[in-house]
């Protein structure tokens, strides 16, 4: 593993809390990349992130990709599988080791860099794609990490910010009762000695795109687009980060049901979906939203 650390600025982005979760929780080992049909809700989500991003990237040259706050590199796995040179940057050495194991097991390669999104150890204009998936909502200061990602993006390169704000009124709101019932059964059926350590609390902002767009003013970017993403509920007995999966047959069934819902969305809403993709929706409705642009 290659570690190229600069002097770290003050720790932001719930760095310690993430690291603790990555070290203690079995969920850290989940492999969210799969080549064939998806087997669970998270694989379904990453598959759809990827097919949307691939559509946006059509006709653009992509030789290398940086995932900032890469974690297990689930999105990067798709890029790596398509022959793109991937770099994962994360503050957690523990999750970078896990990512390396997952990449090896999947037959992929990448560079694994321990570093901070606030001050990354890369030259200006280095990457064709810079992506942060589930990172920016963990910062109160979004300006520094966004400007830093623009700095390392090459002119003509594409930025993807997949942002999951704290938003109690999105698609999830009608399904929280299901998760409460599942949580009750999971707690009742798990004996005290088998209970996993509690998940650490992670800071999450409620900033929508209206807080992100002003940060781009004066920056060398164009073709700025925002759309809602993930128009489905997450069904889990433990839906907080890191998302816990249900038993395999249930996950398999949910993945099939949700795939069918997406197929229906594509047919019914084809004309009003961003890029015609059923994983997109109104920003307020989705679990997340996408901020994408190219560098001038
Ligand atoms: C919600 S996880 C997302 C991981 C991965 N992108 C994914 O899609 O599964 C956020 C990741 O950002 C990392 N992180 C948090 N603050 C960071 C910072 N200041 N610099 C770099 N990585 C950071 C965490 O360690 C964690 O792995």
C-alpha cells in the first residue's frame, strides 16, 4: 500500500468516528461491487450510481479517476473494472486496507492513499474524474474540500459529488416504520453477547444544493448540473452508517422488487428523468443528490 501523507490540517469530516466504525464494524468488510446481477440493496445502489455516471461520461476520455473519501471504493470498483486507473484517498488507514483486499479479491487494482480531503497530496490538474460519494455532507466547511477537488481535476475533467444530506422529509419518510419494526425484531432476537458495538455518531449536514452552488462561484467550472438520486427507501434493521444488510434471501428479494420499481419508473417517467435514468428524481424526494460539473 502506498501512503503519501502531507502534514494533516485539523480533522474534519467526522474522521475519527468513521475510522472507529471502519475498525469495529463487520459492515466495513461488505463488498458492494458485483459483476453480474445485484444481490442486495447496496449493490443495487452502486450499480445505479455507476450506470448514471457512465451515461454522463459518454464521449469523454477517462483514463484515471480519484475517489475522495473512497472508503471501500465501491464506485471506483466500477471504474477499475472498465480499465480506468483508480486512486482512493481516505483518512482511514483501516478502510484503505480493506479496500485493497476487496479490490484484490475482485481482480482490480488501485492506488490507496492515506490523506485528507482538505489538502490532498496531488498535483493540480491530475485526474480525468474526481468523485466523492457520501463525503461532502460530513463537512461544515464544504468550500475547502470542493475547491481542492476542482484543483486536482484536469481541464475538461468531470466532477461527481454524491451527497446524502440529513433530510427527514424525503422518500424514506413513509417507510421508517418498517425499519423500526425490523430493529425491534433484530434487538429481540440477538443475544446480548452477540450484539455488535454501537455505531459511532457521524456529523451530517442538511445542506441541499442551494448551499453547494454558491461555493462554485468564481471557480473554473461549467456544465453544472444537480439532480436527486436514489428514489427508493433503504430497508434495514440498522440503517445508520454503515448500513447493515438484512439476511441474504430478504436482500435478494428487495433487490428484485426495487429493480422492478426502477424499470416502471423508467417507462412511466422517461421524459422527466435526468439523463432518462430511473435512479434520478427531484432533489427533495431522493435519499441523495448529485452535483456534477466539468472543469474549464
Ligand atoms: C460515508 S463514507 C463513504 C465511503 C465511500 N465513498 C462509499 O461510497 O462507500 C465517507 C468516507 O470518507 C472518509 N473521510 C471522512 N472525512 C475525510 C476527510 N477529511 N478526508 C478524506 N476522507 C475522509 C471516511 O473515512 C469514509 O471512508
